[in-house]
């Protein structure tokens, strides 16, 4: 079994070792090839969590639009 860092390549839609494509074109690192193969599922889960996080909701409880969260607007 191979050890090291594994990545999901967005260009080739495949798992790659560290010596793969440029960082801008991939997700990771992941500890195993299997984890890297599920990278897009993990991204979808995180996006769904973000979309339903009230800290980042741009509509208040009355349905009125409010300024989105920003680290510059605490």
C-alpha cells in the first residue's frame, strides 16, 4: 500500500500522488487514495453546510436582505 499525500485532480478527474498536477488544479492533501477519491463528495457536504449556516445567511428572520458576512464587517 502506498503512503503519502493524495489529491483529487480537477483537470483529470482522478486521484493523483503528490507528484501530480499543479496545486491550483487539485483538492487535498488526503491521507489515502480512498479519501482523495471522495473529495468532491466532501466538497458538496461542506457547501451544503455553508449554505444552511445562519452566520452566512443573507436574509434575516423577516425575509429582508442583509449584508453578507465578512471578516471586515464583524
